[in-house]
């Protein structure tokens, strides 16, 4: 899984979800694609104090939204990568590694890291295309934001993405 944490300070986020099989139409089948225990589905998402949604409600929303979209819409995925390349998670974060370097080394290091991240993005796009083209994955795009309603706000901010058995690539739209 590429995602390393909660996406903050964004008005909306797109989540590209890559699974080994399609999201089923029944919740009992869908639960098999999630690492939560059965007893956890009725837990209220801990970070949500204003809108107390359970994990079950959040995953039902995700399942419903998956059924309303085409699977493997690579055109949409490619557009997200092309338009919001800066919003992709980086392979390496320059700020975490270059803070201790002197100015004379930091500029070159930051340049090298940006080049590495550009290559990483190209490889991710190429690999996604291969998976979609070869029918090896089932890819969905979910778009949620804090301006569309309470449930969508929670979908954007919750940790439900961490429990899916697959790859989740968040793209934050600033």
C-alpha cells in the first residue's frame, strides 16, 4: 500500500483503489476484501466526533459508490495523474531527508529527489496501465471532499483506506 497517512488540508481527495477482484454487490462478500474483524465494523470511526459514522456505514458507502462507476476507467486515472501529479504521494520526501544538509548540498539533493519522484510517478502510471490492460486488477476511483457533505468529508479523512486488501493511491486536490 502506498498511502502512509491521513490526507490533510485538502478540499477534496481522489482515491485510486486497485484490487485483485471486483468489489462485490453484497456487503458480506465485500467484508472479505477488508482486514477489519467482524466486531470492528460497528465501531464508530474514532476520529469522527461531529459525525458518528461506523466503519460499516463507511464501507457500505464505498461499496455503493463502486457499483456506480465503471471498473478500470484508465482514462480517468490517467487524467488524475496528469492533472494532479504534484498531489501524488512521493517515493521520497525531500524535507525529511535534506534538513541536515548544508545549503550547498541541499539544492542538488532536492533536485535529485524531485527527479526520483518523477521517475517513480512514471513507473506507477506504467504499472497501472499494464494491470488495467492485462485485466490483472480491478481499479476504482473514489472522489470525496469536505465541501460535499458530512459523509463525504468523513470518507475523505477516515482510515478506512488502510484496511482495504489492495493498493490505495490518494491524490490530494489543493
